[in-house]
């Protein structure tokens, strides 16, 4: 395992460099440079890869600390780093940005907090399966909250991806008993779906640096403030939870900033299809850690990728190329 540390660290730095390059210099590249994906969608693919590694990390950290403490430390760390990095832009914070950031922060707090709480009593595969229920939730919420019915091919892609997620999780993950851990994870899936909708609702209307900082701090502080309410105490010191929370906090800045940036041009349903690849990357990380991927999981991964591809088939219609990816969100909402 030690032999993988240095290459992994190099990969994180390269991923960060690639994402920043796409955001700052994307105008010099084609709208859809590879595999029919825009640079916004490619950025979401990359952060889904990062997400895929977090299930194993969180599962290990939960052996040494409580869920609220871990989520709180992770996001407060991310928020403090954001304050330092974006300090020059924070003076212009508006009420709209503050309100939007707090709303998204609450969704993050509920999503990750409930998911992490569930991981204390259920397996990571079952957690991944239940969390995946946010995939079919997003198109419905997009229709209800944003009044934007998803396109038919998006719905077909969602169906492929969701079936694929069930195969990835495995048959044992589908045997639900509605235990407290499972119920908490299900509610966390609802919160994750709400977070995606909220990001799309405010994307393009706020400063990315300010709203990212606010939502990170809101999620972290809410988690820490809830600790005495639910009776969770401070854990004994462990390098495991410290390194995990700080490293994931740094990654959280990259993840949330990228989501806020990319969802200006990517619909919630389309973004969800890309996020659905998270368990695929989690399986790859697990395989690198020594776990063996069963046949059904490989089939599930193929179905998830197929879902993303199928959702793009509508681009071959008579519409101008790249219209959906480059159209401002405000004109879509009207």
C-alpha cells in the first residue's frame, strides 16, 4: 500500500491542475473536446473520480470518530482554506450569495452527515446503493422545483445508470430492513438531490468563490454545532481521522467549486448521470486496495457508462451543435 502513496499524491495535483486549466483556459478548446463531453461535463467526470475514493476513506475514519465531528472538521477545514485562497473576493459578498451558500451548505451537511452516520452501522456497499437513489430523484425535483422536465433520452440514461448502480452495489446491498442507518442514508440521498438542484438554481447568478466559501463553512459549522444536540462527544486523538478529514477537506474545495462552476452549463439531470459514475471509480479504488470486483459489478459499471452515452444521443438532432452546453441558465429557466 505504501507504494501507492506517492503516485496518488501526484495524481491529485494533476487532477487539480487539469480542472483549473479547463475553467480558466477552456475558451481556447472546443466545446466538446472528447467523447461528446463539454469541458464542464469533463470537469464533473473528474470530481466523480475523486468522490469515488471517499467511501473507503470515510468508512475507515468512522472507526476512530463520530460522523458529525468528521464532517464538521472536513468542511470547516475546507472553508478556512477557502477564506485564505479567496479572501480578496469575499468583501463583495451579497445577501443572495449568503442565502444561497447557506442553503447549499445545509443540504451538504444533511447529505454527508446522514450518509456518514449510516456508515457506522451499514456496509459501504449498502450505503452506496441507498445513496444512489438520489439519481432518479433529481429529474423529478428538476421538474418540480425548476419547472424543467428532463429530456426523454436523459430519462433513459437515468434508468440505465440506476440499474447499473444496483448491480455495482450487489445483491446483498439491496436487502433493506429500514434500520436507523438505512433510513438516515436514504434521507441523505434526498439531501444530495436537493444540493444538485440548488446549485443549478443559483449557478450563474453568484460569485463562485464567495458561494463556495459560504457553503463549505455552513456545512462544517452546522455539523459541529449539532454534536452536543445528538450527544456526540469529541473523539480521542487519532492520526487516521485527522489526516482523512484534512485531506478530504482540501478535496472538498475542488469538488464544490467545480460543481458550482460546471452546473452553470450542465442540467441537474445530466450532472446526476455523470455523478452516478462515482461507484465505478470507488470500485476501481477498491480493486487497487486489493478488493476483487465481481461480474455483476463490472456489468453495472458498463450500464452506468452506457447511461451517460445514451443521454447524449439527442445531440444528433437538428438543433445547433453545442446549444445546450453553452446556453445561459437564466434563459433556460425562463
